[in-house]
């Protein structure tokens, strides 16, 4: 059993704070996809009639995004543009992707963006000016909740989160150019709902305590400003992973695996040190093996296996366990040390010396409101799921679970 010192707890809290993006950066990211959503609803839009809804996915949505290691590094804004009034049998993946390309290209021109629109397998990419340090990946999508629910139920699988599923484009899909109901699936809203459920009790308790301390209503405390030990632990583990595999990016454990296993292993711990120890102790227990393949099912779509590449690339599985062993060694040792400098030296090799020392220097007695994220003027719920209704509107400033 790992005993965690109060010095280690303070250090880990400071480390998570160092990794957290600033409110300004967060608001800038929200403004990017909100601006695109408003563009798609302008009078001249060629997709307005399809009720386009733009929202974040990935780490911005989950509240686990971290600052780039390099101060000049890029922030990836992962977003979805869901044309809610369309169905799979009405068009091809190619047609949907082209519909969005035309509008995104027009948006780029109207915004005087110099860099051309980029194309990925599943998305279009907008590259902002160098000083902005942002690029945004936009995945074209249409609703797929009913089909996904029926598919999962027919297989006897959990369909609890299926209602928000989407069908997405993939230019490597064999039916990319054909009208069919067989599309690639995704469910970023469902995954985020599952993730939130794993920390719901602690989140509510902390939000309520913050409200009491501020002598305010719970509703007045924006969700974005409340950070849980699960989110903090994931941010730290992602940076540890990034540094460890800086020169081996081809085998680096993917964020969705770290996030999924961490959320499974999290058991409502109230402090970041307790959460880290619990997660690192138990996370590999949630990896299945059927004698042939390893399985890490997507909680929002159990037919998707996040470890599906491990069979073809066993070096990726080996890299995950190599990372897990290193993380256990680094953080289990650090958790039991009382010397701030010894904690710093123990984690510095695999989180970066500069970051480790900034966290050391940041450590100080923290007020009861330390679980409050830096204040912003934005509202939490809207940034969690910013959407753009059919009628024109003047957008507010949302905030919430942000783009794994």
C-alpha cells in the first residue's frame, strides 16, 4: 500500500496546475468552433437547412487538455460538425465531406486565413495564423443514435450511451463513395457522458463545497471551474507519456487508452495523489484478453476496441506496459517522499526538468478553493456541448468540458 505524503499531494496539485491551459486559451478555443458554427448558419450557407451543430470532442470536451510542452506549440482543437437533419441513406460519405469542405473553404477565405484547408482521413483541418497556436480538426458527421442502439442491443451489448452516436466520414472506408447505411461510427458526446459518470459523485461534492465556501448557489459555480482528481491525474499521466515517448511517437500509448483505463480505475478518490496511485495500481486490470486479442472496449460503443492495433503492432502493447511500469515507479516513489526537491528529481526525467521545477516552485499552502479552476466569464454548460440552432442567434461565451 502506497502512503502519500502531504508534500507529495501539494506537489502533484501544483504540477496539474502547471499543465492546465489558461482561461484565455480556453476561451479562444471555444471561440474558434463557435465562430465556425455561426458561419454555417448564416443566410448564404449551403448547409444551413441541414441544422449544422458544431461541438468539441476529445480532451477539450473532457477537461483533460494540457499545455504543449513547447511554449510555441500548437493546441489541437478537435471538433465535430454534425448535420442533424440528414440521414445516412440520403448521401455518401464523400458528399457529406465535400459539403463541409465548400463551407470551410469559404470560411477560411472570409477570415483571411493564409494556410490552405488540410484534409485528414476523417476530417478537414483549419490552420490558424502562427501566433494563434491553434489548428482545428473538423469531423463531418450525421446522427446515428438509433442505428447504433439497435446494433448494440442485437449483440447483447450495453447501449446506455448510444443515443448521441454519430456516423462519420473516412476516405479510406471501402464504401466512401457509395450510398449505404454502413458508415464508420463515433460517439464523442456519449464517451464524455460516460467519463463524467465516473467522477460524478466527487464532482458534485466539490462543486457544492465551493458554492458553500463562496456563499453562492451551486448553479453559480460554472462546471468548467471545477476540476476533479481524475482529470488532474490524466493530465499528469499524459505529459509523462509524452516525454517518455518523445523520440518514439510511433509506439506512444494513445490518449484514449490512457483516459479510458484511468476512468475505469478511478474510484472516487478525493485527492490527486490518491487518484494517481489508484489509477496506476489498477488500470491494467481493465484490459481484456481472449487468448488471441487484447480488448479495451469503447464504453460508448463496445464494438469498438481501442486496443485493436495491438495485434498487428505488438510493439504498441509492449510500449504501454513499459510506460505503465515507469509511471508506477516514478509516481509511487514520489508519493512517499517528503522532500520537495526529491519529489522534483524523481519525476523530472520523464515529465521534463523545467516543468518539474516550476511545479516545485509553485507549491505553497493552498486555500480551500484550490479545486476551483481559474475564473472565466464563460458559462460551463454551453462549452460542454455548444450547438447552433436553426434560427440566427447571438452567441454567448460558453465554458465547460472542453477538445483525449
